[in-house]
C-alpha cells in the first residue's frame, strides 16, 4: 500500500498552508487599513499597513480582534520608546527653558499613557470596547497636546513631531479597529 503523502508532498502541503495563512493575514491588514483610512482622513493607509505588517505576530493572524490587540500593543511600544527618548532629551541640558518645559510636559503625558494603554488592552480583551476607546483616545490626545505645547512659542521646532505623529497614527488605527468591533 502506498502512503497517502510522499516524502515530497508533505513539506509542499505544509508550505502551501503556511503561505495561504500569510496571504489571509496580509489581506486582513490591507482591508482593515483601507477601511480605517477611508473613515479617518488623518490616517495614512501606507503607515497603517507598514506598522501592522511590521508586528511579528501580525503575519499569523486572520481575525480582526487579534489585529486590534496588536495595534494597542504597538501604541504601547511606541509610547514607551517615546517616553525614553524624551527622558534622554531632558538629560541634555542644552536647550532653552521653554523647550525643557515642553519636554517635561510631554514626559508627563507619555508617562501617564503607559498605564492607560495597559488598561486599554485589558478592557479590549474583555470586550469593553467603549472603555478601550476612551483610553486610546486619551493617548491620541496626549500626542497632540505634546506637539501643540511647542507651537505656543513662535519659531520653536518640536523635537518630537515624528514621534507624536506616529503615536497619533497608531492610536487612530486602534480606534478604528475598536469602532469596527463595537
């Protein structure tokens, strides 16, 4: 009796299944980002796709809920890195007092955002989407508040513009996903 799978066909079958799963995950990411960017003009489709695809676990999911969890984790990672960057900038006592004050305010905002995102993830996992929405919205607002602080003095350029924008975009992605599920 011949075996059902030859020694060559089993690895090919496993490769096919793995490839199919990756294709489904990529389709989910592209479709989700398309919907997100259509609903929110401030959200970049390319930023959304690139960010979600960069997350290691995103290539193995095929469920919007899992993608939402990944998006909140991405914000938390970004916020933590931004907070650490601000701490380094505050250690460089080379800037003027206005910039130091703005950086200090941003440090407080980003410090508060870390536990807020931990709670948002708990609420999201428990399907308390309204609570997760409020918490992620507060992080989005924190990035805007941080950036706006630098604009209060004419001629000052924020050293955090790119990081604040990334936090804003990542938060907008998560909010869009939460709203799709709610």
